[in-house]
C-alpha cells in the first residue's frame, strides 16, 4: 500500500513534468538538476519510469478490501 502511493506520486510528478514539456517546452527536472543528462536527472527519470511500471500493476489488482473475495462482474 505504501509503495503504491509512492509510485503513484512519482508517476503524477512525471506526468506533470511531461505536460510542462509538451505545453511550455520546459523540463522542470532538467532545470532543477542542471540538465537532462546529469546523473541526478537520469536517476529521477529512471525512478519515475519504474514508478509508472509499478502503477500498471494497480490496473490489474482486486480493489475490494476486507472481504477476501473478488467483486461480482
């Protein structure tokens, strides 16, 4: 549950960054890290990418909690 929230937060931050790149041609991560090719920027981009992969698993999980059985279709 904790990992899900962290991954979702990183994916949202990455999405907002890509939105700013698309709308304003401004990469906030690159700006804050001194360029898109710095080690810190690459680490952040990698973490955001891994978080997005983790968030894919959220799409296929059973969301009903506490009953121990799947939702009826």
